[in-house]
């Protein structure tokens, strides 16, 4: 059972991508508020307007997806999707033509 808990196909990453209008002062404020809210829910910036969050299970990922859905602004584009830890580990990143080192995988602590 505990082996199943740390299975790379069970652990999920939630990705939130967005493109929100920022022309007016109010739009900038709404976009900043959305960003602050997802940061406060444990998301980390992966790229500009793309944030990621590690989740120990699909059920936990669904909790965070629902939280994001509740705070989506009235205007703009927001995309949310999940990938497994295994898929996330196979991402290849480049800075120019040089491969970029991926951040280390989050280690889940379990206390009994």
C-alpha cells in the first residue's frame, strides 16, 4: 500500500496557465490578485503565466483544481491540466540551445 502512495504514476503535477488582460489598472489588479491567490495555494512559477503544484494524489490535485476554478477572473484565458510525476520527470527544458536542469522532485514526507 505505501509503495502505491509514492508511485510516479499516482503522484500528480497540476499546471495552471493563464493569459489575463492587463491593459487597465483594474485588469492589472485582477491579474495580480489571481497570481497571488494561486501562489498562496502552493503553486510555484514555472514560466511567466505558468504555475505548477505538486500533489501526492489525483484526489489532492482535484482539490487544488477546484480552488483555482473558484478564483478564475471574468475575463482572460486560464488552462488547468494534470500530468503524472513520471511525465513531469521527462520534460526537457532549454535555455537557448543549452539543456536546463529540472528542479528536483518534491519528496513527500509521511508521518505515522
